[in-house]
């Protein structure tokens, strides 16, 4: 009877040991307890940069639409809201699949700066159409570069997402006055 009890306890211990070595369980625990992600370095950088910029740009565009008198700026800000607004839900979905925290924690939040008077009493406008257009062009170029890089990622789902949205971001970049570099070699 003693041998039977010993064998039973040994079998129970071996069973517990073998089930704890399941690779899926190990992966789930690693992701749960260490905040690691399934995204590689380039993809993680994409989420950090594009995720932060998309939220910021939508808020800035909303402000620009109301602060600007220029129809061109209003058209550009509407396009910014359309492009980034369409990207955000997809970005959120692929972030969940790749186990990346989204929205990005600590990302800059847009705050409108009120008009200010300098030491001579001259009031400077808080919003400039020209500065906004330049800002959109600059930020769209950064986002476009991130989407271009993601099209070459090893993760097929991320590649597909990038390919599906690259044209929208390129269109926004061009609308803001950006020029495509025809001689760029990747």
C-alpha cells in the first residue's frame, strides 16, 4: 500500500510539473506579468509614434477647424480628422492583437495656447494657418515614414494594416504641401 501511495504522489507531482511547462501557459504568464508585447521593436516604435500622434492630431485639427478663417486650413483639418480618425480604431485593434498598451501612456495631449500680449502690448495670435499647415506636413511625414517601415515588417497583420493606410497618410502629406521624393531608394 505504501508503494501505491508513493507512486500516486509521484504521478501527481509529475502531472503538475508537466502541465506547468505548457508553452502557451508560459507565454500568457510572461505577457501578463512582465508587460511584454508580441510586437517587435519596429512595430512597437510604430505604435508609440503613430498612436501618440494620431490622437494629438485629431484634437489639434478640431481646434484648427474652429480657430481658422482660411477655407484651405479648414479643409486640411477636416482631412486630418478623417485620416487619423479612420486609423485609430484599426490601430487599437492591432494593438490588442499584438498586446501593446494603447492608447499610448504619457503621450502629449493637445492644449490650445491662448493669444498673448508681448512686452510692447502687441497681441500675437495663438493660431497661425501657415504654422498649422507646416505642422501637419511635418507630422504627416513622420507618420508616413512609420507606415512605410511597417509595410516591411515580418508580421503579416501589421504589414496589411500599413499597406491599407499608407495611401491615406500619403494623400494627407501631399495635401499639406509635402512633396514625394521620387529619387528615394529604400
